[in-house]
C-alpha cells in the first residue's frame, strides 16, 4: 500500500484560498495517478479531483472545476490541491487517495472503489 499524509487545511472566509498537500510514500511511484476526495458532515465521500502521476493530466468534479487546481511533484512524491474562490459548500474533510495497482485509473479515477490507500484527512472549513 501507499502511505499518505495530508496537510494544509484550515478555517477561511468565503472567497479565500487554501493549498492542500499530500505526501506519499511506499509504492506511490508505481501508482498511475492519485486523487482528492471530500466528505461533508452527513454526506457521502465524493470525488473532487485526480491527476495522472506521469503525465500530470488533471480531472475535476464539476463542483470544483475552474476554482481548484490539482498538481503533483514527482520528485517529492507529493500531490497538491490549490483551492481558490472557496465557498461554504466546500466545507468538508479532504482526503487524498492512491489507487490499487492496475490500469483502471483513467476510466474510474472518480470512483472511491478504485482507491485502496487513504490519508487521515484534513479539515477545510469555509465561513460565509
């Protein structure tokens, strides 16, 4: 498995920005990609963004497209999520995740079932 550690969450006002980081170790360099998911209170965990590890191809949920930017630094085995123009509805615990080995990332990047390694989560709270 991959060990994942998120950081960068916090409490901000609507319209502000935050940058999340996810440091990966273990077999991270073998992953075809990684993803960010989020879970708001009382709701299911949902896909936010994902990125292919080698090519850096980004994928976004419609709810964050145009406001969030995912990136990665291969040399540091670290993935980032730059979140701009934050809204109260972005309030959630954000998790980074790595998929199990295999070719499914480019088809199922937004499916929780693809991922077998999860970080502990970092809280993002956006006040109105």
